[in-house]
C-alpha cells in the first residue's frame, strides 16, 4: 500500500511538471526536422487597442525613480494584529451566513476594544514619524516644508496608515519600533480588454449548468456580494422638481436591473440581508470609512433593495497629487461601463410586467454592494488606499463574497506589500474572493525577438495577475461563450435579394437609437473618409444643398498613410449638422467596411474624441454595397432593433487573452475557468437624451464585453448560490468552514477542457470549467494542502474526501 502511494505521488508530480510546458513548447519538441514550429493564434480575434469597456485585470503604475523630497503616499503596517483576526480565532458555529457573522462580530464590544488599542498604537507611531522628519530630511534631501500628513487609518482588515511624506523618509519609517512594513502605494489603471468579433451579446449560463441550480431553489436569497470596481449605472444627484417646487436630491436614474423589484423571487424584507431600515439601524452609532470620507448621510448611501449600499471611494482627487480628497454617494461613472457590466452578471435581474425574464444575473436573488474604487474617466486609476477603504467597509457590512475584476500583471504570491495579508485575513474569516486572472495571455505574447515563442529552457511564461496570484484568492480564467447575439442591418438589391449585414457599434446602442426600424436610410460611397471624399460625394454642409444620408467608408487610406477611424468620423463631422427646423442634414452616420473584400471579421473601432454615430461592417458586406452603388443602384439600409441569434466559431474555446499561471512559487494558478469571452450584461444607455427633472423613463442598456473581468462575476454569483446550498446542508458550520467548503466544491467539480482532442494546460484553465449543478450534488470533493479552493502546486499532497 505504501509503495502504491509512492507510485501515485510520482505520477501526479510528473503530470504537474508536464503541465508547466506550454503548448508552443510541445509543438517545438515534436518537430521531426528540428525546426521551430510556430503555434498559430486563433483567427478572427483582432488585437486592438480599442477602449471598449471590455473588463480585464488592469496594469499597475509602479512608483519608480522617486527623489528623496518627492511627496508620496506610504502605506505603513503595524505589528499588532488587526480587528478581523479576532473573529478568525473565534470559530463558532452559526446558522447565519459568513458575512452576517462577521458584521455581528465587528459590532461587538471585543472588536471595539481592539479597534481602540490599534488606534492608540497608530497615533504613537505617527507622532514618531513626525518627530523623525527633520533627521531623515537632513540625511536624504533638502525638502524644508514637507511635513508628514496622516491620510488614512485602517483597523479591521489591516492595522495600518496611509501617510503622505517625503520619499526619503521611507527607510526611517520602516525602522521605527512597532512598524511591520512600509511601501509606496500602487495605483491601478482602469480595466480594459481585447476586442472580439462575436457581436454584441453572449449566452453563457448553459455552459455552467446554472438552470439546474435555480431549479433546486438556490438563487442567492439572503446572500450579499460586494463588487469592487468602477461604478454602477445609478445616478444620485439633485434636480428641479416641478411637483415639489424646489431642488430634490436622491436617485435620479437607475438601470432597470438594479431596482427595488430586481429579484427573481417575490422576496419579503425578511429574506434580504438589508432593507433601508435595517441598514440604517445597523449603521447607527458606527462609522464606516465612507462616513469619514463624506459628510453624506447613511440614507444617501442606501440606494435600492437590490443595491442597499453603494459608495464612491475614489471620489474627488487633488488635481496635482492625485490624493483622494473626499468620497461621494454617486457611483455612476459616465466614462466606464465595467462595474455595471460586472454587477449585472453577478446579480442583476429584469422581467416584463407579464413575467417574462428579460435579463438575469447568476444569483438573481442576491443583493449587491457597489464599492467604487476607480476615479471617473476612462484612464483614471484606483489607489490601494481606496481599495482598502472599500474592503474594510465591505467586511463591516458583512459581504459573503467579493468580486475583484481588477489587478496587475506578473504578481507575486508573497510580495513586499502588506496587501496580501489583507486578502488572507478575508479568506480566513470566511469571505470568498473571486479574482480576475488577467488578460495578458503569456509573456512571449507581449512581444519578443522569437516571434512570440519561448525557449524550452525558459518555461516561465506566467502573466498571472495580482491579487489573483495570492493563495487566498481564487484566480478565474476565461472561456468563450458558445452562442452570441449580433446587431444587424439589412438592405435589398435591385434583384430583390435581401442582405443581412452584421455590424459592431463602438457606442453599443447608438445606431439603434438614431435610426428607427420603421425607416430606411440611403447610403453613399464616401471613399476612404477624407475631407475631400465627403466633399466629392456631395454631402451637405448646411449651405450647398447637398446630400443627406449614411457615408460608406473604406478602412485604411488611398496612399497608405495613416487615417484612423476617429479621423474618418471627425472629417465627416464637417458635413453633418441640424438646421433651424431641427432636421439633420449631411452625414447621418459613418459606416466603415474592411478593406479586404473577403474579410468576414468584425472589429470594435476606437472612436475616442468623436461625436458622430458610426459602425463597422465586414469587407464582404461592404464590397457588396459598393458593387451595387457602382452599378447605379440605390442602397437603403434598415437598422434592426432585435439582435440576431448566431453561432460563433470560437465559442467554447479558452479565450486567447486569458493569462497563464503558475504563481512564482509554482502554485497552480488559475484555479478555475468561467465564461468570459463575449458576455451579455448590463451597461449604460449612451443614446438616452437627458433633460430636466427625474429620469423615470431611463432603463439602461445591454451589451457584450470580454475579459477575465467578465468570467469573475460568474464565479462570484455561483459562490453565492453554492454557499447558500452549503448553509442549508450544514446550518451549524462556522463561516470560514462554509466558505472553504464552497470553494472546494466549485473547484473539485470543474470539468477539464480540451482543444483539438488535447487537454488545455492547467496553467491556463486551472481545474477546468465550473459546473454549478455538480457542485451542489457531488458526494465528494478534492483537497490539496491548505490552499483556497483545493489549490494544487509543486510538492503539495492531495486527498479525495467524501462528505457525509
């Protein structure tokens, strides 16, 4: 028996080591003539730099090249354990969810005493930092008016402070008694992701067997998920009310998926974690980080029954230093759909008055908290301070799971910051951390002199994101959705043949919003979209009595020079406007077609800094229209409001962008795969015409996004469902044990994926594609060491357990 165990252990080790060899290396080794065999990239997925709001693990801006007198924000961790470690040591059985247990503990007298002791320590250390300033500056620099400033304090997840001080003081701070660590805080950039050619909507729930879980009654009832992201489509502001005869402040608009009635079931207040009344009662006498950042009332932080808490931890920033001045109760970010899309996948829900389900997230009966950490705008970042503030409040409020569709490439499981300890404490307390693995594929794909390949003696190609790489966080890889919905327009040629033309709209719904389906619009050939092309096509400029219609423009330029999509659209703006009667004239929209007449691929155009409606069609469809126009036919298009269901040839394959593991310590990362390529979810309606008063008729919109950011909310929603199941089966189990069992059930029942008859490397897919139905029905689970989710790795033992 002992020898048999040794044989099995050796075989498992061999399998793991083979998993370290990427596909490109396997192809190279198999070449019979010794030549290098280049692995071909999946076709039809253009690599664009379009900022299409298609979520990803973000890159991080590292503080480099500081001078001693540069003012920086330093995160200082103290030796005493934070408050939450007292809860982790408590370990008592309860019928409540993990989040509810944590919230109750943090509200108790023991936690209050720990908090007071920690703040005394912090006050003492900061006084020493202030006293140490002159000596440090004399030794390191010449700054004479750079007094340290206490910016933030944390006690729950992290015993530490954010101190604004000269960079030259960093070593001095590290050497102070009672200081465990200190580092300059990182700033994460806004999430972006690669574009795909699958259209505007994806269907993913059948892939993970979600309906079977719903059918058994597990819909997320009573669960609370925190989304740490870029914001949510709900506007809290002031407007003039004719009924009140005064300015009114409150929710001016809310996406239809996040309203009071956005639940699958008819839930009573007792079925919810928070109502407005219970939230205000819970917060009475307590101070969240949100209270410290904003003078707004707790009533303003409550939004709807679906989203009982939402706050902007990025808020207003100093234009010179980037430091957060204050928070904000308005979480709508007009420059980013990322957080709205993620939130919809987790728990959004919409049905018609007749009861038809129009949209559903994974856990439609769960409640959401939006913890906005990215500042407004497409290029604004999220500081570690903002993320820490959000995580502490999420814990105080009792989140069962946290969705983290953010990160930085090439993370280390044990880095020189204190942040990995924060996530470890969350996991130990029973909070499930679903985290995007990243969208950078692997290091050779970033570009090298070997054409994107790596040598056999250099197998380390990992691009695993941080914090996904931390042992406490489940890293989620992305697989493409199998079916998609495609926006289409149509036209009929002179022979009466109807042509259906798929198109991609960079503004998601602008074409549908501008061109009603009841009308058709004439199309004119406008060359490559130069100013003279529009002039020669005869478009009206408001004075010449010219044509009005849609400009059909070819991609590229006539002489090979650079003519961007934005250039073509802005050139058309000189021939577009509205007359005194409110009628549009000239170019109504720009329809760009691919320069390759055989191309069938759609791309997402980068149309930043443009205002005119535009869309992209394939080279095949564009060439057909041009042929008709050259033959003297009139081409009139109709834009259809209903998308067309279609297959996608790359559906069901691992997403080309999903980042490879493992971790730096050979931890098997990612742990699991979920649908993230071409996911249909909630976004803002960019075509909505704003006016006066409250926007009661606003409903929001829907669109496709891609990235591990889209895979992660599938897992956050599934975690809520499976933990609901675990609590129903083990009502007396403590919070940490319930969360641990949830993670293990999800990972143990995942289905390993194959491509072309070969298993995909576990460095790409982890354990495989999540299977929610299996997670709530399996009698067994797999454990490996003490890692979250049964994480494997070099040198770790594993065992199969049967749960009785």
